[in-house]
C-alpha cells in the first residue's frame, strides 16, 4: 500500500459516507478508489425501497471510475457508519476482482483505525475469466 495515499484514501472514504442515501437501513458506506495513475474516485451506497435494487458503495465507485475510462486500480478504502470493521459483501468482492485481483483493500473504522488486506485474501478461489475456459 502506497503510504502517501493511505491518509487521503481513509479520509476520502469517511467523507464519501456523508453522501450515502440509506434511508431504510441507516447503514451508510463510503468508498475511495485509487487508480494506478494516483487519481482518487469516491462513492457511497445508494438504497432503494426495493432492497435488491440498491447498490453498494464499492460498486458505485468502481462504476464511476470505469465510466470515466479508468481500468487499473491500486487500492480501495471502505468506511461504514458502524463502529466495527465492515468488510465488502460477496457481490462487491466479485465485482472488484474483475478489475484488480491484487487490489489493496483498506477497511476503515476511523482515521487511525483500519485494516489493510488484499482482495485475493477476501475472495479465495474467485470466479474469473480463467473459469470460462
């Protein structure tokens, strides 16, 4: 993990959480995604009354970056409104794997409390393009 960007990513994920649209669950999540070109994108979860149509912060931020032409990523920081370390759901892990199996994943509890892990550790045996051969 590039230490220069660690503080920026954790701060950005915490700030992005403020824009969460989570009127039903009250579970706000923010994410900050670092590209290999050192650009940071932010996103937050967006709920819908039909829960299955809601979208997690991780998929929002990846979609935002990819829609602007980015395809290579270094790290993602994820922050929730809960006082525990909140890891990405299985759907988000699979989605993120498509764009960066070597991604550093920073689980943020506060500006000074976080866990850094690799996406491959969170999703062993992932389904990828090799699975289609």
